[in-house]
């Protein structure tokens, strides 16, 4: 197994995990069940932590694909930059969820408030993870790129660097 395969296996965890945690947190509020709320908080904590292995396997994946035809460094760099932000968002979600879980176990009346705060955080983190995944998909899937040119090579007036319009 190479770095790209490992990254492709692990990068779905924070994306789907944050989405699942968000749905479970919402469901726990609807059901008003302390047990489901605790499970939802634990799920959010694990989903946030799963951003670490996804991020850490990104560099080995880059080494595997960076020289393949059709791969532009600009797409990799944009994904990597957003991946770093997604990592910190995932860690923050884990901290919020762990704090809410700890406070909710110690002071049961705070559990629902902690779930609401974690739900709000998970809404944001789900968007960040989804966008990061979208940027990663653009690396090898030109059909999802808007405009077709790498983001960093886009010149003024919409033409790519090195492109000329001679008559």
C-alpha cells in the first residue's frame, strides 16, 4: 500500500464522521435522550480526531502523485493549505465535544447546552471538511474543476500563465 492509497482510505473519516456526528447531535436533541447525547458527543470527538491521520497521510500521498500527468502543484497546495485548516477545525471540534461530554457527565443539566454548542461547531466543521475534500478531488478529477486552469496559475483577465492570444 502506498501513501496515496492510505490517504484515500483515511480522508473519508473526518468528512463522513463530522457529517454523521452533526446528524446524531441533532437527533439527540430531538429525542432528548442523555444517552444519545453522550454518544453523539463521543462521535463528534472521534470524528474531529480522525482529521489527524487524514492530514498526516497527505504528504506521502503528494509524493506518489505529484509527478503524474495532469496533476498541477497548485491544486495540491490549495488542498494542503485547506487540509491544515481542516485539521485544526477537527481538533477544535474534538475539544468542544470532550469539554461538553465532561461537563455533561459531571453536571447533567449542562449536557444539552454542550450538545447545542457541539452541534454548531460540527455544522462549521462539516462544511470545512467537505470543501477540503472537494479541493482534494480537483487534484485528479478535472471534471469537477471550475474553469479547468489550476488556481495559482490563473493570470489576469482569465488566461493561464504561458497562454498567449497571438493573431
